[in-house]
C-alpha cells in the first residue's frame, strides 16, 4: 500500500497515509455526527455534533496509528527493519523488510497490536467514566465511550485466527512452533483468512440482498479485502517454500554486461540495446566498483530529445539503493531487500567486490515454476 502523503516520523519510522484514510475519517465523522452522538447526547446543535465527530475521528485514526507503531517497534526490537507505516481504508499497515526469525518473535510482533488496542479501549472507557462522574458534557462522554468500544471491537476482530489479521499471525506463530515449518504454518493461516473473508463476504451480500441493508456493503468489502490479501499471503508462503534451501548463486544470471556510468543514454542504445539479451546493466566506475544499476524501464523514461545529453548515471538506481548479495547467501534472505528503484533486481558480488551476476524476478520465478520437479530431487538427495 503506497502512501499518498507523508505525516512525519514516529520513533524514527516514516508514517504516511493513503487517500482512502481520508475516506475513513469522513465516514466516521458523518456516522458519529448523524447517528451515535445525537442518540447518546440529544439536544445539541449540528455544529457541536460535527466538531465532536471530527475530533473523535482523528483520535480514532491516531488509535490505528498507535496499533501499527506497536507492531513496528516490536519488529525493530526483534531485528526486522521497518520501511514505513501507512494508514489507509482498512486501518493501517506496517511494512517490514524480512520475516521474524523465530516463532516467539512472530508471536510478539503480532500480539502487541491487539494488546495496544485493548489498552486504548480500556483507557477511553475509563476516561468516559471519569468524565461522566466529573459532570462533563454528555457529548464528551459519548465520544470517549465510542472510542473505547471501537478500539475493543477492533482488538477482538484482529484476534480472529485468520491471516492477514493479527490473529492469523498468532496462529502462524503457534503452528510454526508446533510443526517447525514456517511456510506450512503461513499457508494454513492464509487459508483460514480466505475462509473467514468468504464468510464475511457472504454475510455482507446477504444483508444487502435479503435484508436490504446497505451497511452490508461495508462488511462485504472487508470480506473481499481479506480474501484477496489472504490469497496473496498464501502465494507468498508457497513461493518461500519453493525457494527454501536455494542459494543466490544457484539461480543468478552470471557474467552480466557492465557499462560505464558516463555513457550517454543515446550511446547506450546504439551500442548495447540490439545485441544484448539483458534488460539490466550494472554501472562500473574506473575502479570497477558498482556505480549504479540501469534497467530498460529507466531508459524508456528518458525523452528521445534528451538521450544524447543524459548520462546513464543520471537515470540509474544509485549504488546505495541496489541490493547486493554473495553467491552463497540464502535466496530467502535476499528477497526482502529486492525492492525500491532497482526494479526488483539484485547484484551478486564475489569476495573481492566484483560484479559476477544479477538476480532478476525471472530468475526467482524459474525455481517456483519448477517446484514440482525440484522438490522430489531435493528430498531424495543425501543429507
């Protein structure tokens, strides 16, 4: 989920929001201002309801952010880099690079989010009680009570044992500890998520078609999202299982064509485009050190009129943003680093730091496609 705008940093972690988070804020605000607040605190003006609803809506989004920040902080404490946190239509997501190393770490990272939501829910309910006892206005009490209830509901919903919900991660951690097979545990949790999503989708459509309630559309939308997300997680877990035990050197494309960074785009097209089968070209400086990585996708972004005056260095992915690996490295350890401006590519270096290969999405897809042939061979090989 890509962010539409940045909100800043919390605990050193970049925080952003997708435009759909504004839709959530609008839905919550309208629902509170026209539904819950007039019912719980009648007799107020529309302006009072609207202002209170906006404040409660912002506090709701901040509660979602606190939930995701807790995941991110625990992930960093367990050795996982956190790229960013993004708020969006279905709450929030903390984008982690890599996977937990142990079932215990997986459990801690997954479980802390619902615990934070429970704490926030109890805190808001407590504040509502204190506000009521202190003769605070009924609007404040109603807003605090709603915030308490919604956080507790989110905590319970997130604990359903179905990926990608936090409860699905907890289930994955438990199965991982029990079976010792993380990928198998992830597939099971993802399938539980698909089943749960199908149930929600069916219930939502039934509310719309049979009960005539448009609120069922929201339930159906959540179910559809869970089905799609769980399917993606199952595919990812299946891919990981197919790549288990494979080294970078086993699948890399060796001896890539390298080019100097000061070569212009026009010269590159004239000299290399037609007579090379590669789509990715490492840039090497005068000391034969990696100076960047250029792909045909990045070349296409240069207007035809600027190709004669634009060097490859200007359009290449900078070297500090290119994933590098050794040929004996486990491929699964490399995968989380293959993101960003390198178009899913990684450079393979030998012990002396020389470029000896490239890993591309096609290289990774090959063993996945041939998993049915490779697995029996692996199982039959001597240990």
